[in-house]
């Protein structure tokens, strides 16, 4: 990313500002705005998230909010109630209280003499979620939003559940928020009451994972905040953004299809990052795109931002399987609307070891599979959060425990855009079962790169709200939607469908081993095919190179560590996946604050004992300046039997070496068709 040393307008930064809520609680904000806004008001751009604007997101925030200010906007970064230096306690995601607070912040902004009363909301992940959710409330003055790496459906397409299957990221994400929620506010901002505020958070924030496990089906809990319940509630323009290595790309397609407002979609090769910081590359000049977006919708500038295709996506070229890419080869293509009029579906029946040509008739045959628990070791993360080695590895490591179907070698280039569908005619030996379906690009040398996948808890075959057990031996027709994708397959390559009965540790396995029957002929693959168009490369305005404001200075005092280790003990048959993400110790030079963050995750099992699967996490996070030193250690362990989930957690807080608080949880949650 290119650092812009000189912006069009001088920027004034207000390092800390209290914003009062209707109940008297105050939220902590940092504000950047053009110096001329004292005399000439400007629109505001709000980002309100729980990730601590004074320290943990300070460097990222310093790249884009001052950039907006230098282009004639007030950039406002607010910590949610109970996070960072904001007062109160944060007890869950996307509560009514959170959304009401955002509406209050927007109203406060409209009253400021330096604000025109017009505002936009933006954010990645949590901030992308609440931008959509607040837009659905239609508060006065919210004229447009940008939602990156978010979802319109909190149950079916979020970090918690996928296809009705419990994701291990549910544990991982809960552990992240467990650590963040237990972190103290800054004495330099809140004064001597920091300790009382901290103790309130430690005592009252709670164990979010327990709450999430109590909602294993789609119910009112998940419907809240899922704007797919009523797309018509959103009346302002929406720019929806994600990346193929992200877990949230599917929502871009749905938002374009179902919203009835001016809207644009953008999907690049990136992981869970803003596109100007995008990894894998290429990153783009996303901040320039946002300035154009805000100029049009917040300043009524008659620019060409809406002349671009409704959807711009990175059509990815074939690559060898690898767990981390610096760049993904490909090209930008555009579609005028979604669903696109340019796509057509091809239908391919499955037969033993083969995917038939479109229109080819295939005889019926029963094929069976009972996958070992090791299938899934090389699946990577559900969401690549910042492009460490967490992408899927060579799928040949997984295919030995799966039913595998290959196409013939492609004679011509084939481009796929959208969500593939696998329709299965199946039967199972147990009342609770799951199916994982992977789609891979197989090179002439045999290496298999996963390009999409989908999961389905078969008790959810008809409804996520009202799951029903299977009747063992009975045949069912089920549909498994795979994640949306954009992939070009060159001549000589093959497409592979792999079907397994478990996918651990990406998803929690069923209560007991299951043998699945798949009947050929009546099982099929449906591919959304996009004809290659010569106009793709010349019909769109190219993106600028990525740029941003000068980031705040940060000094690495102790190096970090990043590991992703798969192991198997052939004496005790214990296998594990261990993940270490240690950011070391960094100093925020402008406020002389040292920050330590280390996360450890371990997912283990023994042989094919479904009762042995276990997920463990430990987070250490600390803050230090002079004589002030505060830290927390959080530990979470999730295991299960055939009928229950068992959850244990610990939270210890320290001032220096002295432990000042300790909390323990030990709870059991019944399995509900999972």
C-alpha cells in the first residue's frame, strides 16, 4: 500500500471524545475531520465496533479514517458499549442496545456544528454487520453504507453454523471475544475508575459460547439482526464487499439479488481484510473507491460510481494447492445485475468415480462411504481471517476418506461463477448425520486445489428451524449448496466432487459414525457457467493502486510466532491440529503503550472415536505503560458425548503478577439434532 503524505485537506484529530447515549452511558470515540469543517460542515462516516480503537485497531484506523478526513469527511471510530474505553458492559453480538446506541451516535453527529447531518456507516466483519442492521432501522441522516465481510443471515451463513453444522470457528470466535471483553479500559482516558469498569466487565460480560450453543437451530435469537428476514427494510444505497478467501462472500450475491436500492458488489481474492490491505493480493485502491461512493451519496456529486457493473469479481485462475498465497492470478470481470443474464447452468449426473457430461444418462448404483475423522485435517479455517497458513491444502490428503467423482479432462477453458449445487439421492444408517461436499480443481499432475465446498446437517434437510431426524435406510433427496466462487479451469484440468460424512475440525462431527449411501444417476452436480467474454478486460474502469494515510508508528519489541501443525500419534492414535497466532509485543509509540496478544487453539481426537473430539483455546492479552500493567488469560474447552456438549472455561485477570479476579464456568448443553 502506498502511503499518502499529502492529502487534499489538512486533518484535525480529536483523540478522545465522549458521546452520550439516551440512558446516560458514554461511548468513547476518536474523530478525524478536515480543519475547514469548523466553518464548512462535512458529512460523517461512522465505524462502531468492539475492537478497541485506542490500541488494537489504532494502526488500521489511522490508515483510512484520516484519509476520509483529508478528502472532506469526518471519520468517526467508536467503541461499542463495554469495549475499549466505552462505559457499560458488552454481553453479546448485535443486541438491540448496540443498534440503539448506533442510532444515538448518528443523532449526535447530526447535531455537531462541523457535520452536515448526513452520514454513512462502514465496517468490516462486526462493523459490516451492524451497518446493515442499523440501515434496516432507517435512522434519519443515514444516507449510504459500506458493508465488508458480513452477512445478511446470522444462522445459515455466519461463523456459528454452516448448513446446520456447528463450526469450530464458533469456539474460536467466542474465545476471541472472551479475551477482548475481559480487557481493561485505559486509565489515561477513564482515570481512576478504570479498575471498577474492568471488574464490571469481568463479572458480567459472560460466556458467549454457552448462549450460542443453546441455539442450535434457526430461531428468534438468530433471526434478530438477520436482515434477510426483511430486505425491504433497507432503503439506503449499499456497497457490499468480500473476498474469496473470506467466510462471508455468499452474502454479496444475496444482497445484490434481494435488495431494492442502489447497490454494488465487489469480491476480490482477499481474506478477511479491507481490500486496500487485501491478502492474498492483488490489493486495490479501495479507499479511493469509497471516496467516490461517499461523494456520490453524501455530497450529491454527479460522478460515475454507479456506472460500473453491479458486481465486480476477481475471476481466479488455477493455482497449485497451498495454505497461503501472496497473490492469486486472475482478472476482474463484471456483471450488469445479479443473478446475471450471462450465466447458464450445466447439469452433470454422478456415477461411480465420474462426473458425467451434461445431458449424459447414468445408471443407478448405490455407493457407500463412512469417513474417518481425519477427513478435514487439511480443510483450513472456515474463514481466513488475515491470510496466515490457514487455507486448504492438497485435497488428495482428504479424498482417501471420501467418495470421489471426476469429470473428464476439459478440452476447453471453463469459467464458473456463482454457487454450485450438489443434489444427492442418499440414505444414512443413523438418525443424525452430516455430509460435506468439496469441489476441487485437479491439475494434470493430480494435485487437487479446493475451490468451493458446502456442508449440510441432514436433519436440517428441509428446515433450519425445525430439524427432523433421519429414518435409517430411507432414501432422501437433499440439496447441498456450495459457497459462491469464480474460478477458471484450463484445458487438461478436471473438476472433482468429494463427499464425506464428517469434516472435523472445520465442523463438529455427528454424535456417532454414520455410513452414507449415495445413489448415482439421481445424484448430480449443477454448475453455474460463465462464458468468457473478450470485453471483460476493457469494459471496466481499472482500480487504482492501494493507498492510505500515514499509519501511526508501531515498534515490534518482541517477535511473534505463527504455526499451523497437524500431528498424529501412531501408538495412541491421537491426532490434533494446533494453531498458534502470537503477535509478540508491540509498542504504540504515540501513546507509549505496550500490547501483548497470543492465541492458541488445539483440536484433537483419537482414532475414529467420535466421543473423543475436543476443541481447546487459550488467549493471553496484556497492556503495559510504566507502572500500569493489566492482563487476562482465558481458556475454553469444548467436548461432547452423543447427547451433550460439555463446556468449561476459565478467566483470570492480573495487575502485574497479582491475580485480581478469577471466574470459572462448567456447563452442559443438550445436542439438538447436531
